[in-house]
C-alpha cells in the first residue's frame, strides 16, 4: 500500500481535525511537521518535483499516494467514498 502523509503545522486546528479524521477511519499516515521535520523551502521543492502546486496552507494531505489537499478536501474525499466514488 502506498504511504499516506500529512504535512502539518503546530497549533493548527485544521491539522488536528485532519489527523483525527484519518485516525477515525483507521488510515495509517506519517506526520511531517512543517518547520520542524521539513523546511517550507524543502516542502515547496518536493511539491514542485511531484508536479503539484505549491501549498498555501496546512494541512496538506497525500492519501495512498494521491494528493488530496487540505482538511476540507479530505472531508469531501470521505463523503465521496461513502457514496462509492473512491476506493480507500
């Protein structure tokens, strides 16, 4: 299974919500804290190398190797899963 990653920031309420949603759905993930585990510059570089737009907010979520976006996009993803539109 491809790895899931959440790029988060300290004291970020949407990061906390995103991690809680992933925990609730029992999806394992690696958390990378921006400013501690990775610099902003390195994060931008990684996104650019992978053909993704530079992130403008936290969290940034990659689920099973697929870029999802932030918390609201993660919520939408799971709503679509409940409707049978995605596989998790």
